């Protein structure tokens, strides 16, 4: 980490002004472990009842574990735990005690779930159904664990550490690992199983995004117009959303102006554009996707 930051403008803040890390309440801890338990059980179910019986693998350590359990007499549950734990220990100092404990707990529950379901017959009798529903259940389970502060695959931990060393995006490192794993799966099983595994992985990734980020998509909108006061008031009156006016200077003209910033739901975006263009047809509008909105006053006010 560099030395630049908010404190860089006026020197480092006094130690007395730094707030201590807020500890989780007992209710928050219980809630976290309930949802991590549910997510871990869901991944175990997805693996043993949907994917493994059809030689379909997941990415990461789970995929490696499935292949090793197919090549050796040792059970999947043992590999899931043994291979994941060293990576978790490796990332303990970098990722924190709470994350490490949550992840260790989730991996333990997942491993126990696969052990208990090892001799249970596959739920679907069709490979395509196993891919579709296995991917969705697995993605929902992993998403829950991530949302509540843990992880179920050590490859994510090691990818974070490697990305810091090689200055690569974490997603790129994970993708590189998984490409290698799916290629190896083509030799261990059949190439059709490797291709089914890629489809399963894609479905799981999409479901993880939905669970972690939520179904409600928000949009941040930046508006540049000389009529910023009228546009801002119209948004408040006709859409019921609050706006923020940011001081700005035109790069070409050098004139001082104000930029309107607001966050709306996906369904309100079209109406917002209509409001802006009704005031100024030439207004500049930039729209960006917002994964999550927390704090502040995002609640919709009554329209008057």
C-alpha cells in the first residue's frame, strides 16, 4: 500500500482519532455462521448428489479433489479438507482472523456433508439436469458463504496472494488455474465431461454474482448540463430521488460548473433520462452499473 490517501492532504491523523475496529455482535456472529453452514451444505450436496456421479467437476480445489478421489481410493471429503487447509494457513496473515475462521468452518462443514452423502445415489438421472441444477445449487452455496465473510476454495486465497506478487487481477489468476484444471479433467475423465464442467462452472459463477450482489440492480448516473439546478430539482420532484451536486471545472472551457450525481434503480433509468432531456436535450448523461448500495438515504421519497 502506498502512503497516499485521505490523510495525505493534512498529515497523518492523531492516534486518538482513529476508530477501533468494531467487533461483531453475538447476533451477527450467529447469523454469519448459520448462512455459512447453509451455503457449505449446499455445495456439498451439489458435489455429491449432482456433479461427482456424472464425472463433472467444479473449478478450483474442488475440481482437483474430485479428480484425485476418482484416481485414488481416498474419499472426496478428505481431499477437500486436506488440500484447502494449507492454502488457508498461507493466507491467514493477509486475509485476517475472522475470514480464516469463517472459511475453515465452511470447508469443514462442506467436507463433512460430502462424507455423509458419499454413498447416496445421484439425485437426477440426466447429465444435463445435473449440470444445470448442480451449477445453480453450487453457485448459491458459494455465494452465501462469500456474502457472509468466508470462502469454500483455497484457490481464491492463493490467487489473491499471487495477484499481489505478479500484479495480475485476481479473476485472471483464478481463470488461469481453472483452465488448467479443466484441461486435466479432459484426460482424467472424458472431454465431454470437461465441457460439461465448464458449463457448470459458468452457471455457478453467474449464480454467485446474483447471491453476492443481489437481484436489484442500481445505476449511478452522472449528468453534466448548464441547467443543473432545474434538472436536479426535477429529479427530486418527478422521480423522488435525491441528487448530489459536485463542483467541477470544464477541461476545455475552464468554466466552473456543477455535475449532478444520483443513484436510481434499473426501472427508473428510462424515466430519469426523459426528465433530463425534457430540461436540456444536449445534456451529457453517463450511466454506470452499481453492484450494491448501502448507507446514506437511498430510499425513494414521495413524488409531489
